[in-house]
């Protein structure tokens, strides 16, 4: 009986030891080279996934919030539609127009250089004659007579250049007319049927380029107008100087002071301060002419000419105030745009007055804003 119990205990102990060994192998890693099969991880495999259509697209993706990156439209027509072909034609005309503007600008710079060189030579000759006369010389000195003739030739050459400036101004005016026509044609193209979205984006870009070209042409016209009037005043002054100098050469001595640069001191500035315009509005004066630029191509020239002519008939020595009035309404950005447009209108009116024969030194430019007007205006006052 006792032996049977001992044998039973021995069997139970052996079974328990076997169970512990299996449990230890399962819970703790083996210290041998291998490891149990149940503890080996599955080998890693690299799976190649093709990129999506959005990832493969190199262009910015346009979503509901707009383009993520701003980019310029590619040059040339964006489609083969009739509107796209029209845009290509307009772009070709714009390139030709810009070439003409670049050529006219280069001509202006060339004429300025020629006038500067001839004026420098003229004043060098005049300075030598005055220096010789200041210490006294013989009446009718042949050397001074030759110098006076050379100065007269230089002044005549400057006068020839001023005539070329007038021709260039007429050419630039024709270019301005072509630019206005191109701008109107570009805007009218929006109404053509058969266009795709790319056509209208390209058309918007083209309209911006035409607008920039129009601003460049306006600036060129203003510079030409200023140069022509400045040189005319300069020529009139120097002709008087030469007349006085010829008498001094004939007598061998100077008479009175020099008249040099007197024309420059009397020339009106390009633009005066805004308070001058405010004063002209606040002192109760009524404008001689009010030009409202409430539409394109305002035909004001004949009425302006008639009014100014009547004023000069009553007061031959009258001078004028040219006031650019912009509406002071809307956002600050809109007020700024209106002010710039009003100033350009005033410069256009000034060029018209110059073309009518009124000298620049008889016109004073100024600008102001007003809450009493809804459109850009130009007021002309007799001063």
C-alpha cells in the first residue's frame, strides 16, 4: 500500500516537472542558437504602391479655396477655339505696339542727348564771348563774330531737334490711338461665344498688358509735352540773349546783365500742391470750364477752346488754374485710383491746351478730392 502511494507521488512529480519545462520554454527565450518557431516574426516585405493621379500631377492643384501657388499664364493662345485665335492675333498686335513704344522712347532719349550736347556747345561758346567782352575788346572783333555765328548755328540745331520732338509727339499720339483701340477690342472679345476658361484667363492677362502699355504711352506723351514746352521757352530766351549779345560784339563791350535761364525761372512746375486747389475752390471762384470724365472719349476740346479764347479776348494776359477733382467716396484704395485717374485726365487737358497754343507757364496744375462729385472732373479757372 505504501509502495503504491510512493509510486503515485513519483508519477505526479515527474508530470509537474515536465509541465514547468514546457511553460518556461514558451515564456522565456532560449539561450541556444535557435529560437522556438512560435517566437519567430514574419519576414518584412517591401510593397511598391503606384502614386495617385494627384501625386503624379506636377501642376498646382486647384481646389475649392483657390490655387495653392500663383503662376503666370503661359504665352501664346491656350486653345484652338476662335476666341483663342483672336487672342493670338491681339497678342501679336500688342507686341508690335510695344515695339513702337520702345522705338519712340529710344528716339526721345536720343533727341535729349543731342539737345544736351548742342546746348553745352552753345553755352561754352557764349561763355567764351562773354568772358572776352567782360575785359573789353575791339568793336566787331572777327573772332567774336565767328563765335557768335557758331552759337547761332548751335541754337538753330537745337530748334531743329525741337521740331523732331514735335514729329515724335504726333507719332506717339497715333500710337496712343492704336493702344486705345486695342484695349477696346480686347475688352469686347470677352463677349464672343465659343470660349473656354483658359481663353478668358489669357484674355485677362492680355488686358493687363495692354493697360500697362497705355500707361507707358501716356507717360511718354507727358514727357514729350513737357520737353517741347521747356525747349520752346528756352529757345525764345536764348534768341533774346543772342540779339543782345550781337550788339555787345558790335560795340566791343557788354550791355546789362545776362538773360540766361530767365525762361526757366518763369516756367510753371509740373504739378503744384493740393492746398492751392483747395484755396481756389474755397474762395468763391466759379470755374470757367468743368469737364466731367464720366465716359470714355469725352469730346471737350471745342468747348474748352471756345471758353479759353473768350477769356483771353477779355484778358490777354490771363493765366489759368487746372484742377483735377476726384470723388472722395468708397474705400481708400478706390479713392487713390480715382485720384490717379483724375490726374491723368488733367494732364490730357493740359496737352490739349498746349496744342491750342497756350504756353505751359500760363497754366498751374493741382489736384483735390471732393464729396460733392460722383465722377472724375477737371476744373479750369481764370487766375
